C-alpha cells in the first residue's frame, strides 16, 4: 500500500516539472503530492500510536524507524569511504543526504550524484531507492533543515533557481524588510563572491532604516489572531494587545479569528516593555509624535539572520553596523503645528518616583503608596519650594525691568 502511494507521489512530482508555466495546475499538483506524502506519514504513525490508535502495532512502527536509520547510516558510510567520488556527507537525517563535492563543477556533481544514487540503491533490497534530486551551486547550509542555495535540477538547466528552506526569506514571522535584505545579500554573495559589495548593500539598507526613509510597509509585522479566548492569561502577544485596544474603543473592531493583524514598533520611554510599543500602522501615520523604532528593527530583526548566515564566511555583521555614521534628526515645529494642543508629558517624562526617586512604572512606587501621608507631605513641601523659587524668579525679572524703565 505504501509503495503504491509513494510511486504515485513520485509520478505527480515529475509531472510538476512539465507544467512549470501553468501556475494554477502547478498549485494543484503540489497540493496532491503533499497530500500523498501526508497519507504515507499518517499510515506509519497509525501503527505506532499506542495510546490513541485503534489498531496499534508498535513493532511495525519501531522497525520502520530502525531500518530507515540503518539504511541511512549505511549510505553515509559508503559515500564517505569511496575514494573515487571524493565526496563527504555533511548532513543526513531521516531520508535525505547532503553530499559535499569540494571543487567539483556542475557536470561532475551531476555525474557523481547519479553514481552515488545508483550504488546506494543497488546495496538495498527493493523497493528502497535513493533518488538523486538536485545540485546546489553554491550553497549555504546553516543548521538542520535551514539551508539556501542556487538549485539545478537537470544538467541542461542554464539558470539556477533560488531555493531556501527554513530561513527568514521563506518565513512569515518577520517583517518583509528582513527577508528582502537577507535574500538580496545572499544573491550578491553567490553571484559576485565579493564581500565588499555585500557590505555596501547591507550598510545602505541599514542606513535607510536608521534615517527613517525605508517603507513602512516593509517594516510592518503581520501575525495571526487566534481569538481572545485562545491565549493564556497575561500573554504578551502583539495581535492580542492591539485587539484589546481596538475593542476598548469599539467592540466591532475586533479582528476575525485567523486574520493577520498588522503592527509596527515605535520608540518609547526607557524601560517600557516592548508590548507597550506596539502600534497600528495607521496610528503612526496619523500621529506625528510617533516614530518607528529603527534601533529595534536593525538590532533585533535585520542583523540576527544576517549574522547567522555571514558568520559562516567569517564576517561580523555587527561591526559593519557600528561603522555606519549615525544621523540625528531634529524635530522643528512648523507653522501648521502651532495651534496643535499637547501636554508637557510629550516632551518631558520621568520614570522616577517623586518621593524616593526609585525607578517605577506606576508614577508613585508601590513602597511609597503604602504610606500615603508621607507622600502627601513630601509632595506638598516640593510644591511650596517650587512656588517660592518661581516667586523669586518673578521678582528678579520685575526688578530688572524697573531699573531699565527708570
């Protein structure tokens, strides 16, 4: 039964190469081969489900895992021990092998790859088959299930396909700027082999973010909202936080379950939790006092994936970032903003308790709140002292003016 399922899947996957131009048919075939893969996986899992399965047979499940591992280890030993190939297995897991052919051309890689597949298949009983799939030239293998390279599936293929698995270029948990900068940096590295060009490109993109000229659309996150009842109490989830703010204003604004909620990160006072810096893009566009937190985007979003990739070639991306000249922008009030009302808290803020000067997020710290009489006396004394100082300043100003008039 499994052999028939797997053969049908191979047939569907091979037909996908024939219909590359028909996008609709390609999506349909991809969905079908993925469904066949899941059916095969579920069939194996069904035999090993000892607790919830209705027809468990743990021996079958264990034997599949054991024989698969045994077959994989035998293939690794054969590849590493055959001198004429000059090959080395750099990664092998479950049912796949990554073989490094140092210094080999594309033609040599296809020839040796076909020989390896035929030799491994010949040493195993039917229907165990090692299929030669593709050549990556060049390739970066980060960790398990995280790699990227220029893929060739046939020897006649002239232009490679950028193929990435598990890295930020194909993941949706980061903002688009991360994937765009990372993908372009990888392509520059592959095509030019010149780190100076990669450095120049990365520094230009980081400078755009720091100067605030990058598109807000590229710096917007979008996370799925699972419904208010699906989160644990006290969860710090941006989509949930924005939903609470919107429903506090209007209950009809709550996102639908499964909807992706867009948000950005803005600057805030020192010590403020990150969850409190989450804003809707519309809020940033409507409020001139809000600015995108460029430091967060650069140091926490863009640089980490670049560092994980480029450290493999001996590059310290953080040093490239530190070499960028810092640009500070001064905010000037225009004539159109003269009449705009505001409060002094927009320009001055303090996180210190006015009584004991300890850092707090509560205005008055919890220790002083336990002694309200002391708080009242202390604040009253401060107000009297400030009023006396104001009175002295007024007398100095009026006295100087009187002398001038006389």
